[in-house]
C-alpha cells in the first residue's frame, strides 16, 4: 500500500494542471486510529494520485486549546509523519509541511482577520464544541480566530479542494467568504475552495457511545500491537439486548460489524456472520475473533512500515524540511500577490 520513498522531491506541477488540495492534522497525539484512517487517511492516499496535495502539520492550531501540553509536540510531529508514510502517503507525490515553518501564514491571518466580524466568527458551530470539550467558559482570541487561521492555511497555497469531515464544513464556508470578500475588495487573487466531504461518514468507537476519538478512550490505534487489538476488540460493545448467543442480534449500529465492514475484505465471511448473528446462530466471541484476525491482517503491514520509517529519524526530518521549503515558496509567492493587491508593497518590498 505504501510506496517506498527516496530523497523527497514533492510534486511541482503548475497550478491549473490538477486540482490542489490542502488538508492537515494537529499533532495532539502520538498516532492515528482506525477512525482517522477510515475517515481521512485512505482518501488522502487516493487523492495524492489525482490532485496536487499539500498536507499540513498544524502545530499553530494546537496552541488554541493545548497551551499547557506542549512538551511532546516535537515527537508527535514526527510520529504523525511516520503514520502518513506507513499508510501510503508518498512525499514524492505530496508536500508535507510544518505550519510554524511558514511565517507568511501569520501575516495572511492578520489580513484575513480584518475581513471577519466578531459575530461571524462566533457563529462557527464548532466553537461551542471546543468550549465544551475543553471545559472552557470563554474562548481566547486565538480559539475564536481558529477558522480564520485555517482560511489562511488553505488560501496561502491556493487550495481548490479541502477534504474535511462534515463537522468542519462551516470552516470551509468561512474560507469561501473570505476569498470572495478579498477578491471583491482588492482583485482576483484567491480561488474559492470547495469542501470535499467523504461519503463514508465516521467510524464508531469501540464503546458504542459515539465516533472513535483520540482522547475518548474508545479507539484502536495504528500502532496497537496484536495483543492490544485483541484486548480492545474482545471488550467491545455489541448489542446490549442480546443475553445469549442463541438470541437474535442487531447488526445495524453494532460497532463490531461496522469495523468488519470497514476493514474485513472477506465480504462473504462478513455476510455469513451477519446472517447468523441476526438469527441467533453465532456468538459475540466468534464475531469478535474474526474481527481480530481481519484487523491484524490490515495493521500488520502498517506496523512493519512504521518500524522501518521510525528507525531513520533523519529521513523524517528531511521530509518535513523539504516539504516546508516547497510550501514556503508558495507562501512567499501568494503573499507577494496579496501585498500588491492591497497596495502594501511599499518601495517594491
């Protein structure tokens, strides 16, 4: 699944030949989980062959809610890149870069902040979620401006498409508004990007309580070994109304079968398990053991590639620096156009 990588030479096709995408992740955890793979990573692997791809490691965005938790950010950044490589993202096809190595993005954020009113920023639906999830009474200025900084990330590289979950669609809509407003005021500098929302939706957590999440204690991670996967799967929530293996069970909404559908390529086996489960002819233990086999088969090659990439930290750093240099070229070019359009290019600087 993953292409072997040599010295990273990110794609340099001129804009216009292919659609350009910008997407990224905050380095808040050491590894991605199966929900991340199902919801975003698999799609990115596919898109890198179809689009000119920029993958952002959003360490500035981490500051909006994690100011007291920065000690491991450097290691998390490298682990994130290792996960990218392990699932098949190829730095010879994509530009992987670190947000804080692109100082131009903060200047563009400043200009965009002048185009967005406080009431408009407060209407972003995810703001309430962030306040709730992080037990905050009021947002900081940085958290309130988080979607505006996202807009600067997207438009700095002139992204045409932004792969996001449904919950982030409102952020892309704000980016579209900013691009239109800037273009109307100063001239046609930016494309108006579209959100690219995956059709498959979200993968449920192993507790059955909601989506799989890094900090919710309900995830199977790409780094989990066979023993850990087995323990998590055998303890998974299933159908709470089913007392005995001979009781008819519900497949729909059952996290065990959701993972089978997502990661078990043996469709005939999955169909058979579903039929027997519905009619009370198979127990939870057999269904879960089958899932352990399927997940271990899927995760095994990823673990092997992770181990190989992790053994060469200098190569990981080279990929980050090379991608950041490429993104920096785009940023300087965009900012030059922005300053010229705004008549801020004093003395030709």
